[in-house]
């Protein structure tokens, strides 16, 4: 059963989810001395990330990584790393983008770097109206491999309509997170999510494949 939490506003969603996320990360710090958090990209999560950054955590022991990344440098307005750094200046970030490499070169190295850090203690992802999550896009050539149970942790994705190539966490690390949260806003995305959960075709609705495979998943929504 995937829990659904409705919030009256984006501000209420950001505040409540930040409190809950901080509790999750605190528990991880207490249990194993460190925590691993995959943060969502795009513009919607910035308020949540800023609220989380204000929580009194030992941020030196929390590693934050983007759940996916457009292949642009962090100074670019479309960079998820850049957005996370602005929202969470306290965070210790594991970047995906590296100068002088392409996504296909970077993905195997990042998978190797992540292996000893996994599992994720917390992963928060977003969703597009096309039912993609992270950078798991319907129609992407690499999507079947990225949704496989034996996929490497990080893969390069080139998706129809996406202006840049991307790196993304794949199904195994996302579904294997101690806690997986889908953060969405707007009635249109709520309708898209309902449509996604009605289909058994994960290639058409990657968000459904990830949520259904998750150890512990929940949805936080606001208008």
C-alpha cells in the first residue's frame, strides 16, 4: 500500500515533508553514523530543500546527491546540482556532472562510487505530466535497462524531447531506498499519477514501476 498525503498548500507540503525527512536522516545517522539522501531536481522541490536545510542535522555526515542530472555545469540555470546547492548551502553534495566527461563515461564511475554508500536512506523524486520520474522518461532508448532489477545504480539517458542528455538513478537504488517519497504539485500531476498507477506498463509510466517496486513508498501532493 502506497500512502497518499495531501497538503493544503505548497508551503505546508514543504514544511511537513522537511520535518519528516529530517527525522528519517536523523534515524540513519543514529543507526550507522552517516546518511545518504537523493534529492529531487527541477523547480518544485526548492522550497522543500530549503526547509530541510534549516533542520538541525549534522550535515557534515549527510551525503546529498541529485536523483538525476541534466548534463550541464552547476552554474547553468538548468542544473539540478546548482539548484540543490542554492537551496541547501550546508549540504555535502556528491555531484553527477564532471567537466571533461560525457554522461556515458561518467555513469559507470558514479555507479562504482555509489556502491559502498548504498542503500539510500531517503530518496525524494518528482514526476512530470508524461509520467517520468528522475530522468526515467517514457520512450528513452535506455529505459528498459534502467528499469531492470540488475541495472547499475546510475545510467545515461537520452530522451525524446529532452534538450540535454542526462544521468539518472535507476530503479534498483530508488526502489531500494529506506524511504521513497514522490513529491508532486498541481491537479494535472495528480491526474497523471492516477493514470500512471492504473497501467501495468512501466515503460509507459516509469513512475508507476518505481513506486510499485519500492520497499517503502509514499506520495506527498499539494495544489
